[in-house]
C-alpha cells in the first residue's frame, strides 16, 4: 500500500489486485500510473494485469460459484455484506480523500452520490432483501397434460459469474451497487474498474480479503490499463452475465461480443436528457436545474444537458441561466464550496472542447464559457459553458458531451416540447417543471425515458430502479427490478400423491 499526505493526514492507497482471495501484483510486475486530474501529477501506481490474470480471476469466480455454498447460503451472504459495510465505514474519510484525488470530484459531491449515499444504501438494501425476497413461490395446484394433479413452484437462483465493468465518473457508487446486488443474489463477481480511477476498487478488494468472510474467488478485482483485458469477461464462456455502466458505443460492443456465448447483459449507458420548463413554471427555480450540467463537470450519464424553454419566456430564462453560469463555483475539487472540478483526463478535456467548437461551427450562440480557464493552468478543466439558440438537430443537442455544457432550446407549446425531448436516440433521464403538478405528471408520462424529475424531485435510491430506454441501455440498476436481473427463474412441478 502507498501513503499520500492529504490535509495533514495520510491516505493509504492499494496497488494490488484481488484474485482468488489473495492480494497480488501483476505477474509481469507491470504497473500503470494513477493521475490526479486536478494537478496532472502522478498519485501512484496500480498493478497492470494481463489477460492471464483476468482469466485466472474468471476461473476463480467460476470455481467459487460451482463448488462453494455461496449461491445457496443466505445467512453467509448477509453476514458478509454487513461485514463489508462496516469495513468501508471505518475507512469512509480515506475513501473520500481518495475519490477527490483520483476522480477529481468536488468534496461537496462526496457528501451525496459519490460516496455517502451509496455507502449508506448500496449494500444494506440488498442485504435486507436476502431475508425479504420471495425466493420460492408456490402456485395453485394444477392438472398436467397426463391428467395427473401437480404441485407447482417458482424458484429464484443466482445467474452465476458476473463480470462487472465500472466507469470512471462515479466509480465507487457504481461498483458498490453492482457488488451489493450481485452478491446478495448469490453470484460471484469479477470487478474491472476503469484505468482512470482504480484505487477505490482496489480498496474494496483489500477490505474483502482482510475484513470479511467472503470466500476466495467470490469477489475478484482486476486492474489493467488495457481495455482488451476487460473484454475477456465478455468473451469467456465461464462468465454468465455482464453488468456494464459506460458509453453506448462500448455497450454495443459488449452485446456484439457477448452474443457468441448468449450472455445476459445489463447495460446502463449514455444520455442526452432534457429539462422541460413549461410556461407556468417558477422560472428561477427551474433554471437552477441548468446547473446540473456543471455538476461534477458534467460527467454524469443522467445529467440533464438540454434545457427546453418556452418561446414566450425564452429571453427571461436565458438571462437567468447566463447569470447562473457566470457565477458557477468551480476549481480545485478539495475546496468545500465548488460543485465542479476538472474533467477526468486530458483526452476527455479535448473531447469536450471539440464538441464546443462543433457547436460554434453549427451556428449555436456561445453565451458563456467555452474554453480552458486562464486562472487554472494545471488540471484538465473546461469553463462552465452555455449555448443558446440551439436547434435540436445540432450535434451538441444530439450527442453526449460528458462535460460542463448546457444547450438551451426554445419550444412553442407542450406538444412541441414533448417532440423535442423525445427526438433523441437516448432515454435515460429528464425533468419537467410546471406550476401544476397534474400538468407536470401528465407530460412526464409522455417522455420516453427511464426516469423523470418532476418539479425538482430526485428519482434515485437503492430501492428505485435506474436505467434507460432506447440507446441508454438494457435492464435496471437498484430496486427489485435490479435485484431480479441477477437471478434465474426455475419452474418446478411434482405429482401429488
């Protein structure tokens, strides 16, 4: 383990992987750098696995599922999840500092979706379901084709080995929700973190090995700078399911590569969500939602990066948004007052700047921001950026930018707003504001998307299914729907005496 001095305290990071119950380095001795996106400095190194280590982890997970009682021992699973919860709680503050360092997420955000919310729910909710879920359901007796009366039953059981592939934007949150539901349902897991943000996952691996009774092979954590190492999960016949959160393009590749082995897939993919502000809305409150485009530098799949304003109040709304974007508190993520830190990498910053250039070229009005901040020469920052006079056909209105960019689009009436919001290949989230709750709910029901914020509500929690329509994915994270996607269904029948 490595130690980093942060705020006069030492944060210990874990460079090793967890494979078959052991914390190991790569066989080759290779490592890759973990870089601080706010300073561009190397924080430390992480084991750089080859395909051989990944295959070893897959075999360990397969053996643990096939040869241990993990999939059937409910009491063991619940105890182990509770142990992991306690272990993570004891290192909560180190985790917080680590996420700020490697992800570049603002300290303010760690107090919600980045750390504290998942740590409070992601393991405890599925652990509770272990006792409450109907694993066996009796059906009414029925006469079979032979004329014999039968007793019938539905049984739920684990899928098998799950390959969990995690993105870099909310890595700990996504890892914990995947692990919580996959383990609670009796599966074994190979977790592959993004190379940009590996330490939170290796910390989980260390705590699994040192502080829980989770049997060897049930949880494996494999780090690698090579994305093809992660693809071994998709290609392997020993892996039964892929649980992936990330870009739509990679999700499509997973479906393609997994087709040969008929893998089950859960895909939580991209978004280009719209906030619809109706003409009777409180415009000041509604335009505040536009700041979500700057939340964590816009690096969130469910962020509402399109704002639809009625033409009758368009100029008023644009003026409010300009004032908000000029005043966005951003900069060093360690500061307690910022909502926006850097992009995760130089590659991501250049991608976002390319989209901004495209917006200007296609005729949108660059109202605020649009470049690299002069006062932050180090770090992969982009200014909070506001585009107005945007047509929904423009690239910046159709493609996921994954940066601090809000596009503002006018609409004529409710029908036009619904048409524009649904004119997207994505369907992950969205929002609607109106002075009438009835009107808001009616319009929300017409948007083809997996979740809707109504008048500022927050549709997220361990017990609430999260996922998308269309190119935003397949399946759901969290809730009963998320729990059940890690389960197979078996029908049983036997003759009555």
